[in-house]
C-alpha cells in the first residue's frame, strides 16, 4: 500500500505517460489501422493532452482508446489508483472506501470497481490441464437458508442443499485456471455429451473426478 504515493496516482500527465510506456513500448499504435510509431503528437490548446494523429489513416487517438478508460470523465490517475488499491489489498476493498480515499462519489466509485473487476474476466481462458497436470473438481451449494425465506417460497423438502444452487468448479493447479459450472444438469450433460473436452484435457482428470462422474451419473 506504500506505493500509493507514486505520482501516477496523483497526476494525470504522469498516469498517461505510465500507460503509454506499457501499451506502446515501441511507439504509438493506431487503433484503426494498426500502424506502429507513425503518429504525430497534436500540440496546442485546441487539442487535449496525449492526442495523436496517425500519419497513415489520419485518425486521431489516445492511449486510452480500446481500454476501459476510454471516454471516461474520471481522471486516468484515479482509475490507476483505484486499480492499485483493489489489487494491493489482501482482502479486497469496498467501493465506498475507495471513494473516500480518492474523493469520488458513491456512484462513481461503484462504477469504477465494477468496470475494473469486469476487465479481469478471462474472455478466452483456454483448456485446463495437460501433460503432467491434474484437474481437480469440487462442489458446493449456494443459497439462503430455507428458514430465512418467505413462507410462500419455502420448499419444505428438508435441509442441506434444498432450495440452493449446486456449483461445480474445475481447477488446474499448475496454470491457476478455473472453470465453474453453476447448474447440476449442465455439469452432468457436459460430461455425457463430451462438451467438457472443450474445457479440459481429458487425460488430466484424476481418479477422484472419474469417481465423481460415476456417482453423478448414477444419481
């Protein structure tokens, strides 16, 4: 948390220079035509700081184009500060606390936190497992207690997993990859129709998972 004093978390220009150095290691990249290091930095009061114009397609752009910071009215240095606070905090940090630290409203800090978390989602995680690694499986039930529900919504079928959603997780300890399937039927169908092969290298399954598959199929 001591790095919060870094200038990139307090100065807009420093934050922009920091982001440019990491996204444009070989020079500005045009988001439209993909030309590298062939752009002119626009000068003058009529242009916003950090605005470039591609010499090939004449398209104006900044380093935030194509990122979660694009078209945001929140200063870039506060985006970076919020990201740092969320990543550096061992137990996470609430949107309210981030808002108080950065001088943001509740609505703005909530928006920043959700955008940052969403940007961490893997769009193409690839397959789990492989040679020499084992994919492990576990399950749990998520949902409120029956006694805390309104009388009309109680199922009156006992305790345990009644009224809860079964969540199955597949974890590859070597690559830290994880796939969760929230529905019991989807989990069973994924094994039976072979769709699980799109997510996991089948040779990576341990005997425990095979036993779990047999127990699920028999239930």
